[in-house]
């Protein structure tokens, strides 16, 4: 899932994609080295978990 992220483009993920996305975020959290990195990943995971629970929600990742 994360391989689809483009830092310069936008990506919209549906609630159906959240289980895989959350698993990949969990893996990344294990690689995070700073408190800031952990905080960002935890906040994205929190939003993804909310999205996973409601089929009408989407997670929008907006590039630069």
C-alpha cells in the first residue's frame, strides 16, 4: 500500500484498504527512530483505524 504513495501526488485510500495500510504503518513504526516519527505514524494510524470502521470514509494523502 505504501508503495503507492507519491510525495508529489495525491492518494485516496478506502476503508477496505485500511487493514493492509495499518499493518504497513505498524511495520514502519518499528523502524521509526525519533519521537516525532512515532507521533506522526501514530496519528495517521489513528485516522486509518477510524476510516477502517466506516465504509463511507476515505483517507486522503495529499502530496506536496
